[in-house]
């Protein structure tokens, strides 16, 4: 398998789909708790989708998945939510039994930290999220059918170029300015849809940072932070979703927990903003999914503590 570095995981998904599924109008099974850019990328590239149910603990509803299978389905997408691994073998068996492709969405974790991951037909990842890069979305695939040399590198804007000279410096000052002069983003509200992104490769600066990063060290630090937030949640009447991590094959993008109400969730967003700690919601859902009461209620109670 080869890994290609684009600017975003959505671009990786696009080229993965176009290289693997030629059949027009074929359907992809996608979980119903997912960032809007995933269904939008699938639909924009002329594929169709069918949602399968995700439980509150972020495992798939296997009965629902089995009921959704039909002859027009070409692939199933498995998402390692927050960087925590799904039951990979079960997904593999499901895809094999139904003679469909298995797409791995590893956007919340780090790229290629385990070479054994060859159970999928293609895998995408978004290292820009875990490493705070300007760009970076990988595609791991056997046979890319596109000439990526035609693509240009993600262009940095002036502000980004300037910040490459003092990244990490002035962090405390930036937090001070942010909390005193900026308004807290309203994470409790589903944001407007993101603008479309052109197809780019990763920019040189982000490529260098990614290559020079000690991924193992970062992963271990993130596991420690994840476990810290899990303990913090228990002490503060919040409900951890996953148990503490020790797994070598995990790299958590954040630590998700449930609150008891929408109001309590907003309290923690405000708490994070005041303290300069990144506390946020996930995901930005496409409006049709938000109409589902169960999904909407889950989003209202989900709080993400950053592990970056
Ligand atoms: C599960 C999942 N997959 C894919 C993506 C797309 O990643 P990117 O923003 O790098 O395109 C996201 C983004 O938010 C995501 O949460």
C-alpha cells in the first residue's frame, strides 16, 4: 500500500473513492454520526449513501447495518471515533461476507502508526488535526488511479506564513487576547456548512513538521491526557464514554464525555474558554441528520476535551 499526503482527509476520501469504486450511483454505508464533510464529499462525487446507526458508545448498531445491506451497496465506512479503534475484525468480516469494500476513516488518529492495518481497501487520516498542522490528510491505498503530480501544494495565507516563525511561542499571550477580546465560538450550535476545498497536496511546512514529529511520543502524551480528562469527568459528574486507554494502537484526538444536559454542556464550553483549554463539540452534522432526535440529543450532551 502507498500513502499519499493531500491537504485534507476529505480530498483523500475523494481520490480513494474515485480510484476504488467505478460503478456509477453505487451506495456507501456511512455511520449516522459523522462530520458533514464526509457525506458531502461522497455525494459531490456522485455516489449515494445509506446511513447506519451508531450507538451512544460509538459502536455500530450491527443489526441495523445487517438490515441495510442490499445489492447496490459497494462499500462500508468504518470510523475510529476520536482515534479509538473500532472492532476491526468484525468490520472486515462484514465487508468480506457481503462482498463490499471496507473504507477506514482514521481522521481522528495519526497516520500509519501501524503497518499491520492492511485489512481495509483504503484508509484516510487527517494528521493535521492531531498535530495542529495547516494541512495534512493521508490516503493509504494500493492503486491510486490519478496523477497527483497535477495538483499543487496547499497555499498558506500570510497569517499562516508569519506564524511559522513563532509557532508555540506567545501561547499564553494568545490565550489572554482570545479570552479577553474575542467571543467564545458557540459550539452548542451546528455551524454553517464549511466551504468547499479545492484538491491540494500537503504544504511543505506541514510536511516537514509531520516528518520531524515523534509520533510515538505524541501518542503516549495524548493517551495520558485522555486518561486525565476521563478522571476529571468522573470527579465532575460527567460520564466518560470510553475506559482509560493503555492500548498501543490508539491515538486519541480528544477525550469525549457526556454531560447530563445541554445547559451543563454549555457550562463546560464556557469553563474551557475562560481557562484557555480547548473544550468543544463534535461534529458539525448535515441538517438532515440533526432532525433525528436521538442524534441531536447526543450532540447536545457530547463534550470534547482536547488532548493536543
Ligand atoms: C470522522 C471524520 N472523517 C473525515 C473528516 C475530514 O477531515 P478533513 O477536515 O481533514 O478533511 C473529518 C473532519 O472533520 C472527520 O471528523
